[in-house]
C-alpha cells in the first residue's frame, strides 16, 4: 500500500532539427510525474527551435507589366522557445480537490535580413542593398488554480483564478549601402514595447433541479491591461536622438498608450435531459465591461452584452448523433489596435495608426453537426454545417487627413456573413487486410461576403478564406514495434485578399506535407524521424498598389512575392523511466 501511494516516473524526449541552410538546433522535453498519497504532481520543461530561415523574391512591375525592380531577400530568425510548467493537485477527500498550475516561457525572436535591390528604371539597372537587425525579446508567465467541492446532495462548487503576464520588445534598424564593404546609412529606427497582463476570477455553483434537470449559476470578473510604446526615427536631417537610434525623432500620435478593460459576467447554464435520446443545454451570459485608454489619448467607454446559447443533442442510435447549436458570440478586441503599432504586412508602410473607438465584433452563429461511428471501431465520420451572421466586422477604415495623404487603420466596417461545410473522416483499412492502418481525410469549403465602404465593393470576411483539404495516414506494425505515416494539408487558392485604402494583397494558400517514421527498440526507447514541408512549398503573394483610392481603380504597381522556408528534418529519442 505504501508503494502504491508513493510513485513517480520520468520521461524525456531529445531531438535535433536540421534546417535548409545547414543549421542544426536541439529540442527537448523533460517531465516528472508522480504521486505522494493524495498529492499528484507534473513538472515539465520544453525546449523547441523557433529558428526560421526564409528566402524570398519580389518582382515589381509597372501596370503595363514592364519591370520596375526586383528584391531578393534572405531572412534568419534566431528564435528558441523555452517553457517550464507544473500542475499540482491535492485530493483531500472524495469531495474536495485543489489544483495549482504554473507556467513560464521565453521565446526571444531576434532576426536579421539582407535585401538585394535591382532598379530597372534607369538606362542601366542599378543595384543596391539593405540590411536589418532586429534584436527582440519575449517572455510570459502564468499562475492559475481551481478548487472544487462536492456535496452529498450532488451539488458542486467551483472556484478558479488565472493571473498572467506577457512582454514583447523589438527594435528594428535598417541600413542601406551600395556594395559590401561600402559605407552604410541608417534609414529607419523602429522600437516597439508591449506588455499584456490578465487577471481572471470565476466561481460557480451547480445543483440538480430534478432527475433530468441541472442548473449552474456563476460569476466571472476579469481585468486586462496592455501597455504599448512606439518610437520612430528617420534620417530627416533634424536634431538626432539616442533614444531613436541616432536619427531624427518622428512624432507619432497615439504612440504611448495604456488600455485597461474591467469585465464582469454573470451566467446561468441549464441542462435538461429530455429523454434517453435527446438533451438540451441552454445558457445565458450577461456581460458588462469598461474600457479605458490613457496616455497620448484618453478615452473611456462602457459596453454591455446579453449572450444566449442553445445546444441541442439527439442520439439517433448508439453510433450516430446529431447536434445543433445557436450562439450569440462577441469577439475580444485586440488592444494593439487601439494605439499606433508596427505594420508587419507591408514593408512600404512602417506604422499603422491606432483606433481608440474600435468596438467588438458580434455574430450569431448557427452550427449543425452529425457524427457517425462505424461498427467494430472501423472509423468515424463527422460533418459540420455552419452559418455566421456578423455585425460590426473589423477591417480597414479611412482616417486620411487629406485627399492626397491616404491613411487607414483597423475599424468597424459593417455587417457580413459566412457559410461553410467541414467534413472529417477516419477509416481503418480492414478491407485491404490492414486493420492497424488508419486513413484520415478532411475538407473545409466556405464562402463569405461583406460590403466594404472603403473599397466600394463586396469582399470576403477575413479570415474566412475558401477552405482547405487534409489527408493523413498512419500504419502501426505491432510485430516490429514500428509505425509510419504522413499528414498533408493544402489550402484552396483564391478569395484570401487583404484590402486596404490604396492596395490589395492576395495571399496564396499554404500547403505542408509531414512524413514520419517511428520505432520502439533498444531499452524501450522510441526513435522518431520527421520531414516537415517535404514538398518545399513556395508561398506566393501578389500586391496591387493604386494611385489614390483603390476604389478609383488606377493601378500603379504590381508586386509578386515568392517565399520558401525549406525542408526541415527532425530526429527524436523518447523514453520513460
């Protein structure tokens, strides 16, 4: 009995990942699990390479398709992700349970890049270069816990809390020069600092109203705060500043900001077992929040929402189930949109202005699911049909100071809708005498629309593109303690543009093929090999820039981008002791 109450084991996974430029990075997972009487614990640490090497080519053309310039870019992101976490729980008795969780992570993403630019607008092509160095750091921590008490009557009380903090800083410096070894000129300094904190407390009480009905009443309170700072320096010839990288400081409105949201929610959840085949869960959430922004701009607003939800389930048979869900959904705002921020999508526009008047996107969501299990664990089929009706969707809005200084930012653009179908299936290949082989497949098709006043036309709702296809295979060969397989995913091209006030960016759908081999052997260790992005997919994008407003249709430039991050190979060894 003492041995059964005192036990622990260790597990470890060690590996190396090879990248297309020949770089090899380590990765590892170490964990300790155990029990000491009523005390259970799990402590784990992870080291994962976030290293990324990119090679891209940009072809810029005039509207008549004559060459304007080419840009060859090499980017290296020296990122390593580290995380340590723990889960501790106490079973005081059959009625009382307490759990505490802790997490700390670092993911510093410093990067560097080199551009080779060839300008074809002169009689003879002119070559120049740009390089960037972007030191960066990022870390986060989280502490959470929950307490649960069960009563003799079957009632249950729960209490939960979560505190977390995230910090991300990056400094972008760009230099241009005519040739290697020639003098360099700094032409950009962009420093961003962001901090995000969240505190959540939630409590609820659940009890049975009858043999077929249950009710949960609860309350949740949350405080969310984001601090952001943005510094921009340019070679304008004015007085230089050390804080701006030795360049001239550029005044940015709304560059220093603190946004705080205090949110309260009261909720009720009712469960009703109608009969042996049908049940319905209905809930009602009343949310009140106050968002206050201080710093360069002061703004304070109150919001309140009523969010109902109905979830109906019907067990057609032991192997088939139908489910229908109706929900009022209110999205959380990205506080980074409230203040000026760096533009990660367009290198010709360094800054995106903030919008302190941004409001939450709301939607009614209708979802129908059908699940069917084949006999003898032969497989599973799932279909999901959905329709979303959006209000106050978020996109680009016009904040131009004049007709010649066109500027946009994220804002509420109006109503839209999304309609789609998602199919998933997994089948064991008994019909070809491979009962230990599993084939999985999936298909997502969707369409969306919204009338956007900025561009004066109907567009798709971001990020709902046309969909994707998925295919997977795994074969377990038990007699050899060996398994192998692959996972493939490919997007359906088209209908994935990002519209702005004077340009539109079309993004090709990404694809990825991952192949793996795994063998358990010597001393019970498991050896695994993976090839990621095996087909060396090339991401394709096209941006069309316009003279003046996009809606006027005066095309000025076409940019075509081709980017690849290469094939990655990983070898891992896993064991439990």
